């Protein structure tokens, strides 16, 4: 996993606006992430200079360590739940990082979507 994220660092710096996080907060946009995408989000926010974003990929130690190494805060979370970071306007759920079937993943994804819609009001 580490090799993948280090290889995209240069490309991300070229395409990300320098004030990505400020723009997101200004536009008041919630951003949802599920499955492995919270790990990619950790990299994007880290490259943008934003540290401490709360994310989850479930409870896999290796991936959570990689998320932490990129400057995000990993929160262990069950498949049927989600993690909300109100300060950074981010919602994440483990989905298929933990799910044994679509019904398990759907519960966490539904909760994440409901939180995004709730916070968008």
C-alpha cells in the first residue's frame, strides 16, 4: 500500500488546488468516502497540507497505520457504522473493507449518506 501512495504524491501536487481544504470549507461541502477510498483521502488531504482528518477503513491495522502515516486520524469503526469529522466535513465508512455481504455494507453506507444529507441542510 505504501508504494502506491508514495507514487501518486507528485501527481497529486500537480492537480490539487493549493487551497483545496479552504475551498471545501468555504463551499460547505460534505465529502463521503467508503471502502478503501478513505485511505486515498488521507493522502489527498495530507498532500494538501491538512492534518488530523478523521477517517475509517474499519479495523485493519496495516491500512490504519498507513492512514495515520499520511497525517490523518484513523478511527476504528464497524461495518454497519460510519465516522463523521464535522470540522473537516468528511464522512467515512468501511463498507467492503469489512463487509461479508451487501446488506452489511449497505447499513454503513446508508448511515454515511444520511449524515452527509443531514449536515448539508
